[in-house]
């Protein structure tokens, strides 16, 4: 593989990652501030973002440093918060299978926002797909690490209250959802997610609804797969007919 191929991939991927750049800088800064408030300097914030890189899991981890939190509780809560990544990984097995050793990093670096970019962006024709996907993953993590360091340093130099700062992650999720909704004509998966999430939230409560929601979404989408694919094919055929007519 030529180095120039990676340069082209990074240049092609960067514009698509700008929304994540703006989001990750701010929520990374928020995490860095919260982490520094627990007494850890920017080096530890950077290491956690490099070696853990779990987004909402890192926000949750800040509370794990409190006395009395058991190791088993840490494992269970981290698993529950990030269990959705199991379903992300299953849907990307085919795309990662031919990436060799790089697939290990691709699996590690799979965040909600990176996952979204894999599906809403089209790989340029003159760019290798695997290099393009790797560039997205590396760029997104670099934004998160940079934000974490900035936040930790700023928190040490300019102390300020952190109440409500953790809402930055929720705000980014909302932005990603709206962007996907506006960029897609098929809203069935989004509506399925909203419906299952609301029902499971009411049934299981806010602390236990994530795993049941993901299972319900997968079951619903798999059962309706043929209907969704048929609807997509019908729409594509209609668009082709309209193009030929013009």
C-alpha cells in the first residue's frame, strides 16, 4: 500500500468528519473538565481517550472513581452502556473482514458517530474504501483525544462549575439523529428505534431499557426486512424512471 493512498483517503474523509469534529471537541472538552475535577491531569485524560475511547462510557467512568463503587458494578454498567456496539459490529462484519490487522482497530474505534458516518457517506470512486473508513475512524478519535486534553488543561487553569456539562453527549446524539433523518428518505428504522425505545423505557425504566430496546429493534427490523428492502427497491426504480423520462 502506498502512503499517498492514505493521504488521499484522509483528504477525502476530512470534510465528512467536520460535524463530528465540532461535536467531539465540545463533548471531549466537557469530559476533560469533568475528569480533571476528580484530580487527574490532562495526561490521564488523553490516555483514557486513547486506550478506552468509549464516549458515553467515559462520562460514566468519571463517577466510578467515587469510593464504594465495586469492580463488578463498573463492568456491568460499562457493558450496559455500550451493549449497542454488539449490534453495530454485526452489521459491519462484511466491510471489516478484508481489512487485515486494521480490522482490530476498526472494531475498537467504533463509536455511534463513526458508525453513522460509515452509512451516510459515499466512498469517492478514486479512493480505496478500506483506507477511507480507516481515515474516518482515526480522524474521529483524534478529535475526541484533542477535546479531552483541551478540557483537562482548561479545567485546571480556569476552574468553573460542571453542573449539566455531561448533557453535551446527549446533544450530539440528537444532532446525529436529525442529520440522519434529513438525509434519508426511509424513516422506518428511525421510527422503529424511537418506538422501541419509548416502549422499553416505560416498561423497564431508564436504567435498564438499553439492552431490551436494541433487541426489540433488531427483531423488528429483521422481521420487516423484506418489506423495507422492497420499499427501497420500488423507490429506486421510480427515481430511475424519472431520470430516464427527463
